[in-house]
């Protein structure tokens, strides 16, 4: 069980914290108390910190950081994560080029996966269906295993959206970001269960 700190409890951060809390110890840092309350409704065991991420010390005893902060502060957060000596998956998508931190990250012995995004669910599902005859994909998984994992993420997201709605600030602004991919899945996914649930 890894000790993972999720920075940001917005739409993506809350989803990531919820999903990972099933198998890992999760700490979430966000100054928005309402966002933290929404996380506890989905994942009661998550440790919450009502604070801004402004110090490498906040990552003490952390195995991995997930940078789910807005892009406007994401690059500065990466600098603090590197200073803490913690590996990071970064989905903040900043305007700054994350490669500018390569040297300092290497010197600190830190691995940063920049601009990771949240696309693997949809893209992996469609790739697994399109290239089902491939022996393995880039991640070493056969298409059937990748399809199963992507389906689990997508169906879980659909279920949460349908049963509890969006749990991010100004959620109405996210409707297009959620429903347009669902419509694409409803139209193009080969898995009949995914197609039905996406409708």
C-alpha cells in the first residue's frame, strides 16, 4: 500500500483520490473545505488537509505525489514536489514547459511524469478495441486486460456522475467535458455494456 498525496480536490483530484483510496493510503491537500467534504463523501478513509500546497514539508512520508492543481499553479507545485524529493504524476497541464525542470529533477533523483492527463480511460478503451489483435500494448498489457481496466474506470465515472452528480466547483462548466466523450462511447465503443451505460 503506497502513501500517495493528491494535490487538489477538484473534479479530477477527487476522482483520482477516490479511485486510489481502495488500494492505497491517500492524503488530499486543498484549501477548499467544500471540495474536501465531497471527497469524504466518496472516500471516507482519505486523510484531508485544508491548506494550500506551499511547502515541500507537506509531502513528508509520501511515496508519490499526484499534481491535480490548476495549471496556473501547477508548475510552481512541481518545483516544491521536486524539492521534497518525491516522485510525481502531473496532470495539471501548465503553460510552462515541464522539461525545464528535467535537470533539477534528475539531480534530486525524482521522477516526474508530466502532462499525464486523464485520457487513458477513453483512449485505452478505444485503442484496445481498435487493435484487439495486438499481443501487448505499450504498458505490457494485452488488449483484453487494458480494455477491462479502462472499462472499470469509465463505468465507475459514469456511475458516480449518474448517482451523485459532479462533485467539482462550478460543475455545470464540466458537462460538455463529460458528456461529449460519453456520446462518442455510446456511438463507437464495441463493448455493448459500455455503449449502453454511456447513453
